[in-house]
């Protein structure tokens, strides 16, 4: 499961446990993927049912991000993502990391993470609509799509848990209804749909 980055840390929060800029690569890894959703952030908390449902089904999950450090408050964040990812002439670590894990499936959360991943592997999905509509054009309850793009893994694009929901078709956006629980309910159903495709 591949997210974009940990997010922004403001100056007044530099001593916070969520400031990841000084942590080593090894410190950023966590063998229990459920802990990813226990960071206290609303965005990642939405993924808890997704992780829980898949791990309860006996699936081995691994969490990573295109960039491991927090967003820069000054400077070119897109260039920083390219540097970490290993595209546009940069020697990054992401492909080495993914290749070392040798996954059957890679779930990518959000448009930017998807674009960086497809650029890294020189993949060219033929999409004509906005990202959050394209990811919901499958035939399952959540519209889950699986892209076989001639790689060793199947790429599964998903909405960003905190962005890009406004473009989802209404019948999917309102799945299980209720704003507060909508994303958690949706990601649980997404896990159910995913299991239905891979089992």
C-alpha cells in the first residue's frame, strides 16, 4: 500500500512525535501496518478498516510512501518527491524498495502518488477522466479497478483518503451514507471488493 508522504509539520510542532524529518529509513518502517492508521491523523485513520479487513483475511500488507519525509515548508516539493521516487534523473529508493518487496499488488493512494509510481515504472494508463472518477469505473461496489500494465505486479489506484472525493460518482461517494463514517465505510468495502478480485 503506497501513500504519498507524511504531510506538513509546522515550526511550532517541530518537537512533535509526528516530525519524521530526522528519522532514519529503518525508523520509518513498522512491521504492524495497523499502526499506520493509529498515527492520530484523520486522513490515515480512515484507512484503519481497510488494513484491518485485509489482515484479518490473512493477507500480508506492507506500507510505504513515495517520500518518507514531511512536506517542505519552503522549496520545491514536487522536485523533492522526484528525488525520493527516483524519476527525472534522480537516484531514488522507491523502485528498489518495491522490487525488494516483490508484491503481487500495489495499491496507490491518490493522484500524485499514482502519477509518480506510473512515471517511475514508465507506465502509461490510457485515462481520459479526472483521477477520482477513473479509479471508480470498475464493476464492484466501490468501482475498484485493477490495472495490469505489464509489470511484475498489478497496480490498483485508490482515492487519497483525505482528498479527491468530490469527483467520485454519487452512488459511490454516498456508499453507506453519513459524512463522518463515509470514508471508513468506503475503505472497508474497498477491502472487501479487493478480496473479491484476488481470491
